[in-house]
């Protein structure tokens, strides 16, 4: 162990006046063993004295790279779908097209009151050592939802002082349809689509890009969207 420290440059020759017979003990992670060094250790200009409980600067760091522990703060809206053992995919910008598959090892089981997020640990096998500690990564969870919410186009939503609404087309006389402004509750926003957690059954016809003429009780004639012909080869 001493020879290994010397190769790392952690043991430097000290002047005779700084040497003594005292013993400095270093506690290492399980599996690396415990040894006693009979000389004082100096790193980065600091002399580590016997019995010094806390250091102003760490002497060295040992990293296990075969399995990377990735920590992610999951928002409250996604916490319900997180389970220990569920799969997750880790990607980094420096390795485009490379997906690292891992599993959720543990969770904090509580939310941070300041950020409303839960800390989740994902363990990722890293046999080739491509992932390095300190990298910024994106984590994608493959969750299963027993009752998935409805998805509606983002351009159907109408924001009012009382919350979100959509314009629903209901049957009326002579083939016309009557507009009903239906209040809804929304979930996650995916940009082009938004989750609806309450207010719709799933079989409604909605108005896309509603203008000022779209109001409660108005009669309209619904037309299917025109599809452009496929380009000729």
C-alpha cells in the first residue's frame, strides 16, 4: 500500500524536524484493507498531523468505474412512476448514438421541500469505462402507467382566468355542431401535446386553433382537415 501511495506522489520527503514516531491511520473503503503509515503524509502543501479529524483538503479519491452511480432529481409530477429496479437509459452528448442501460437502485423516498424533486440513484454498468465521474448526462425512464391520461394537441388549449379549457363540438340540428367550452385539468406538457387528467372522456371532437369566434353555444359546420396529395415519384 505504501508503495502505491509513493507511485501516486502522495508521500513526499519531509524535513527531519517534521518527522516523529507518531502513526497516522488512513481509513479506506472495504476491500482495500487497512494499513498504518509510520510517516506523516503531506499532500498539496498540507501536513496531516496525528489525530486531525477533519482536513481542509482531501488527500486522494478512489473511484469505482465498473458501475457508475448516476443521481437525478425527479420532479414531483413524475415521482409516482419511479420504482426500484425499473430500467433507465443514460445518454451523454459526448457519445452521440450511445445508450447506456441501467436500473434504479434506490430513491430518497421523500421530496426536497425547496425543489419538489426526489433524488433517485441509477446504477449503470460501465465495463468499457466510457462514462466518467462528473459527466453531465440525460436519464430516460421507461415507466408504466396503469391509467395513462389522454393526450390532446397543444393548440387546442384555451387559457382563461378560471384555468384551461378546450372547445368541444357537440351534435346540433341540421348537421351543425354546437360549441361547448369544457374546463379540463392538464398534466405534463410535451410541447406539441399535453396530458389531460380530468374533463374529457376521450371520444370528443376538439377545435384546433380556436379564434375569437369560438365561444359557448356557437353553431359551426365541422369539416375534416384536408390532406395534401402525396408527391409524385
